[in-house]
C-alpha cells in the first residue's frame, strides 16, 4: 500500500503531524504553516484574502466587512489539492477568522472527483485537553495512534511539572492577576485554552472564561482589574509585530500606573507560534507563561516591554 498522502490546512495540525513522525507524508500545507522550519519547502494550498500588513484596527475592519458579506477570509487551491490526490485532509472548525472555513473545504471536496475517497478530519479545540484529544484524533486518522498516545503522555508530564513548580510558588505568594491581550485594536483578551494556561501557570483573570471564544473588552475594565502581569500576544503576529502592536497600548490612560507596569512585568509574546496556535507548542506556551509570571528570565519567544521597547 502506498504511504498516506496528507494535506494540512491548519498550522497546528501540521505541527502535530511532524511531531508524530509524519512529515514526509505531508504533501501540502496552508500559507500560515511555518513550523518546523523544513515546512517551507512544501506547496501552499491556501491564500489570505485580507492584508495582514495593515494596522490592527484596519485588519479588524477588513475581517468584519468580509464576514458580514459572507465572503471567505481565505482561499483554497482546489486544483493543487486535487492534483495531489491526498488520502487525508486536516482542517479546522474552531475559528473562521484563523483559517479556512470547514464549509469551504467540504465544498471543495464535493466538486472534485479526485477527492471523493479523501478522508476529512476537522479540529475544533476550545480547551487544553481538547488540544491533546486532537493529537490523538490525528494519530488515529494516520495510523499513528500509539505514537500519539506516547506524545500526549510527554506533553501532560510537562504540564504536571509546571503545576508542581507553580504550587511551590503559591505556598508563599498569591496568584498573580494577569491579562493576556490577543488583539490590540479593538482590545481583546484571550479566551479558549488561554485562561487554563494562566491558571496552571499561577495566574488568574476573571475577565476571560476558559472554553469560550476571546471577547472584546474596554481598557477601563482591564485597568480596574489592575493586572500584575500583562502579556501582549496578538493573534497571527510574531514577536517583532507584537512589540509594534503594543506601542499604542502603552499610551492608554493608566497603563503606566498598573501593577504590571510598576513591577516591570509587561511582555510581548510571539502569539502566532505559541499562545494562539492550538498545537503541541501550547505546552511551550505554558512554560513560557510560568516563567513570565514568576521567573527572572525572559524566554526568547518573549520580550520585556518598556517605554522605549524596540
């Protein structure tokens, strides 16, 4: 039997496939897939219909306009996928803003005779355990269930170590008030799995609810909460772009008066690679957050924000 040919239309699934030793089976990926580094050699099966180089506020307007008109934010290269004849396509149904819509993938498959035997797996994680369950689903769909179970055990062991380390911190200190900013204009605090990560890492934020989508917030709400640590990690942006997006926030009334600013615990984070990507590196994100909340060192994926941060 020939090896399974896989098309991944979501970056988190691509990382799962490579983590399970299936990189050679991946024949095409999305335009956003960038990890592991060798993925750059794979054909791209999706395109973006929005200009992500624009400021956050303008991107938000683009997204709202297209969604209101029922237009897709991303395109799919059906000709490429049909020519590759994959046995499996992995996509998502978690967020229409983050990647291609599930309905668009289904419509593409329905119109391509070459894809009638292709299996479709759609991921829709909203919590940490659901990310682990998705790793298993990908493993089962690819005949790598045993490898997936072993990998999940490794990830959960790392989570347990963070819990243990944080528990020692909490014996002598209270939980830190934390705000994780997922979008800057308009202001949005991170939901889904992020509140769980914050809790495990020793923080708390009642403004964001685990398992629910991220929501817009007024800065006055956040300022009244007075976070002791702030992490700016805009969805889809790398560290340098996160630093740029954080600059206008530093001019908000009361920003410099927050406990986080006074304690020097305001950070930018590569949200694209870590916080906002529901793949294996979500455990890296947990470890990074624990270090940012309690440690003295700033991991390479993050940057301490100061008034003159560059």
